């Protein structure tokens, strides 16, 4: 007898939960539909005025100063160079330059200077 009453209570709970879920889904669906209706009302496209083409377009001169060209800087700043290659732009000539370069680059540079 107790088992039947317990099974009946469990079935009743499940039925109430299912009914609650369906009611909540229905309410959510109604809210979404109301929101869509409201958005459609607000977002009605409005016509824009046509621009006037009867007057010719006359561009106005800019009041800004033109840009001034500058010489490019081909020298690499000290903070951006590799530690083994730190040297200034003035040190780029002569055999002292070979000391700062990695060994493979230094050898190739020495061969180039011998041929040239």
C-alpha cells in the first residue's frame, strides 16, 4: 500500500514538473513574440531625402598644411639590434666591422673584400 502511494506521489511530482516546464516555455515564447513585435515597430525603415544635384559640386581648398617629406632612416636603432651585432651606422665600414658579426657572416664578408 505504501509503495503504491509513493509511486503515485512520484508520478504527481513528475507531472507537475512537466506542466511547469511547458508553462515556462509558453511564457518565454510569448515574451519573445512580444519583443519581436516591438522591435519590428521600432525598426520601420524611414525614407531619406534625395540629395540636390541641380547645384554643381565645388570642392573647397583644405586649410591643412601639406605633409613635409623626410629622409628615410636606414640605421637600425641600438635597442632593436642583436647583441652580437651592436654597432652604430658609422661602424659599418672597415675590418673592425667583421669583429661584431657572427663568424659565418664575417668569413663571407672577408672573402668578398678579398675579391673586390
